[in-house]
């Protein structure tokens, strides 16, 4: 597609004083005629649910040349050819200190000859071409000396009547307001054409504007951007593009967010491209905007309206683009990625899914740190300190000094607290890398780089948190504890897999995990005093909390397994909800469901592999049906997965199950003594909830594995030798046999898996 020419003096962007949003007027000239098309771009609420603002294009109509100007332009253009193969038209490439590159265009009166126009009359173009063959380029510094000649091309020597006519017409047009290929037309030469529809794609597009960069600091290496993105809770990734050009031998990112806040900066907000939403994977949405890289370092948006979606005068359409494959991780976080739709992957609205993604990002940060050279760390810390730490830290200090953060202050944002804490976390990881530098004989530990690094990392420590935590209002403290919870669960991830994931942990276990993490966070990070004394109180708090949840579990057990009632009272739903596992109701792969004959379901009994609870519950219900069929000696009326598609049940509860008693099976089978069943089967009394399994796997392991991963209890003994927290004390508190507890630890936390769906 070729670009339609923008008539620059008829294009403008202003910011509405009331809304602060840009309003853009565009006049584009057809690439093959001199017809003008007028548009207006307004920013309003998007038609896409939960998408925020959107950019809307209104077609204001077309303008065509009047008869005489049209005949004049047609006649003159026949005598012109396009010739822009002149070196001075080409932009130059410049590089600044720090590796930033830019394009430089040469400007000047008649710098490119022919009044800087690419349209030459045939006679003048022929004369100029002959001159170049003899002399070389007229602007070249290496021109051969002539016979007294200056080496310049004398345009006045070319007697061209057509050119003289064009020059005369241009003089009648105010400077900078010429329209058309030759710049000889004015607005008064046009008349409206209200019947002319607009479409141009794929033959042509017009530029909506630059997406970014708008400032030198909008260009970053992927290393600096990735750390900024993590520190700002992944918001910058929603507004960034990777461009082909590298910077300092690393991938370069165009980032239009403010370094301090992580939000779109004020200059970018004044341009309409950032408000263009995307079609994603929604086949009902149509993309009418395309993305182009300029000079491999700048991102521009272009509007392309095809014939099928041709616009009539007065019609308005929302501008939509496809951000590309690089945006898929953001789509998944928001809930409209491919995996969200095909594999029922949850968005960040669900804590378990959000943590899984955030853990991956933290692992990426640690991997980046592990490979940093000293000079790379120095420049990274310099960037993070100047652009993020210093302004955020000063803002927080100012908020506490002026307001005491009494809950009514508007100066403090919860995002700033998260940023401050993440800098502390990153600083701890960087400090470990510094210790590796010190142990390396090839690294000068006394260098200015190392001295500066150590001083900066000391400043990043969030030592004031115990002082400020009690001054925070409810929203601020809740978000800070959420961040601390993520840190602790990340630390325990190898032993406590997929925390807060409702498909693997029942609601009771999810609540216990969250509250245990908060208790740990309070005593580890938010309380002052001797560490051993704090651990003593921490141990008591953990034991008391575990005891309460074990009691809640048994209450639920008594209610759910009550065989005397014939109906399920409404009050029982809370207990069932606390003990059940959620399922995304994925389709169960037929090949994993049927045996080789395709006539019966694969037997779930004595299965050697653990599977997802929702799938196991569905398969168990089918197995129960087949058992009844075999017992009664009747024929089955359907084959699951063959005559009827089968999905995971939406909620399941783990029940009792007694397999064969062979020793080999007991030692090897991870499903020994338990089986997931649907909630309906439990309600009907077809199965009974397994209290022992829940106590071991959903209460004991949560508290023990999380606490042992985050606290060194071996050095927490009091002078009298009594430990504040231990396996023995935890078992006593929740009423669990120690041998069963040790077996549970040996098995590890249950992390069922299931093959990917079709």
C-alpha cells in the first residue's frame, strides 16, 4: 500500500480543555488524484467492553478540484515526472553518546534543486540528468574542477515554459499552503463532493500519527525496560513495542510510559494513536489500522479503510489495530488471549493464575541478574535510582511527613508502595550478585562502579516498613500485604506449587494460604524487636491459625457427610464451597478417556498418574455408572467421549477410595486412599468426603511447607530448649498423626496434572 499525502496545514491536533483528550483533524490527499478527504478523530469510551477509551474516526466528506483547476493540473502533470533520486533527499543516520540513534533530514531553500519538489518537468529533468553524468552530484564536495565553473547546476539556464508557469502559480499561493502534487492549488480551488464514499486500502493508507517514541528516554534497552516493567507491576508492557534496531547490542523497546509512575506519560496522551484499541482474537472485530516501523526505530499508525467497510460522509467508526504476537502475554493477563479462550486459562482477576505469571517474571528477573556484568549492573542501578527510586522514595517520605497517611490523603498511591517494595526485592537479588563479584578475582571490588553499586543498594532497603505499616489506610495496607504474600509464596514455590489456584487447592486451603502468608509477612517484615522473640510469637500465631482451620474442616466434614438428611440445606453450600475444587470445565481428550477398543472408558481405579480434580471427578462418576451397568448385567446406552463429549465437572470434592491392598500399589500409587468426586455425588450420598486427606494435604502441608520455606526454625529455640514451631507442635494443634504427617511431606503437595485439551 502507498501512503496518501497529508495536507499538513489542514491537519491539526488540539487537546480538549475539559476532558484533557486530543481531538485530531486530518485532510489526506489521494495518492493518484488530488481529491481531498477530511476526517476528525475523537476519543470516547470504546465500544469494546472494559477497554477504556477508544479512538473514533468520522468521515467529514470529500473535496474535488473544480473544473478549471482540474484541467490545469491534469495538463501540467502530463509534463512532469517524479525524480527523488537525489542524495540530499536521503536522511542521515546520527548516533549520540549512550547509543541513541536518530535520523537527520537536510532542509534549505532549493537544497534539492527544483524548489525542493520531486516533480520535475521532463525538459528540466533531462537537462539535470545530463549534468549529473558529466559532473557528478551538484552538492558533492568532490566535484571535478571545471573551466572556471563553480560546479553548481544553474537552473536558470534551462528555458522551460511549463516550469515557469508552475512557478508563477506557486507565487500566488501563500507559503506553506499549496495543495496538490505541484503545490499550485488552494482550498478555494476545491468544491465538496458529498456523494463520494471513502475507501483506500489496500491501495493506500494515511498516517494517523506517531505512537512513539516522543522523547529520547522513550527508547530503552530490553534490560532496562524489563526491570522497569517488573517494578511497575507489568503496566508498561501494555504500551510498548520492540523495534528492529538494536541499542547497545540489545533489543530496543519503544516505551511511552513515565519511568516514575509506569503510566502513559503526558506527551503521549496528547496523541490519538495510544487510544486505538485492538481486535485481539475476536473474529467479529475488524482491523482498520496498521502498524509500521520507520527507520527501524519509530512506531507509526496508519489508517486503511477497505472497500467492504467503505465510509459515507458523516459515518463514524472505531479505529482498531492488531498489536501483534508480542502482546499475547498482556492479552492473557487481561483474559482474552488464545489460551484464555481455548484452554480456559484464567486472567489476572484470578489470584492463582496471576501468581503463576508473576512467578515466571520474577524468575526472569533473577536470570537477568545472574548474567549481569559489573558495568551493566552499574548502568541499570543508575537508571532505576534516578528515574524510579529517588522520585518514589521522596514522594513517600513527603506523604508521611505532611499527612501521616491518615487514610484521607490523596498524595500516596498504593502503586508507589509496591514499586518501593519491589525495588527492595530487586536490591536483595542484586546484592547477592555483588557478593559473587567480590569472590571473583577478575573483578576490582574497590572500583568506582562497585562502590556506587553498593551505596545505591543500601539505599534501596525498605527499612522503614515496620514504622509506616500501622499508618497505612486499609487500601494501602491490603495492597502491600498482597505484595509481601507474593514474595513469600514465590520463595516457597518449589514446595508449595500453584498457590491460591482453586483448581488445585480448595477454598479453605486458599484462604489458609493467604492468611498464613500475611501472618508470616507481619512478623518477618512489619514488626520491630528481637528476631527470636518475633519468631516465638509467630510460631504461636501459626499454630493457633492452623488449629482454627482444622476445626473448620471438621465442621464441614460433619455437615457434608451427614447421611441422615435427605436434602441439602441452603446453609450447607458454604461448607461445600469451602471444601470443593473449581474447574474450568475443559473438554476431556477422547484419547485419554477411552481404552483401545473405543468401547469403554479407561479404568480410573489403580491409575498410576494423578490428574486434575475436575477431570478425575467426571471420570469417577462415569466409572460408577459402568460399575452399576456391570453389576446389573445390562448394556450401556452411551460411551463417554465417543457418543457424547465429556467435560470436567465444575466443582469436585475429594472422597474416600480403597484400592487393592497390594504393597507395590500402595507404595507407588499417588492416588492411594483418595478420589475426586463431583459435588452432586457427595450431595446424593454416593460418596463421602475424605477428612484425613483434606487435613494432610489442604491444611497441614499448607502451613508446614510455607512456614518451613520462609523461616529458619532450627535457630528459634528459647533458652529452655522449647521450639516455638515444629512438626510435632503443628500435628498436635490440628490433631494429625505424626507418621501420617511425615508421609504427606514425603509425597509432597498434591499437584495434579492433565493432558492438554484438543
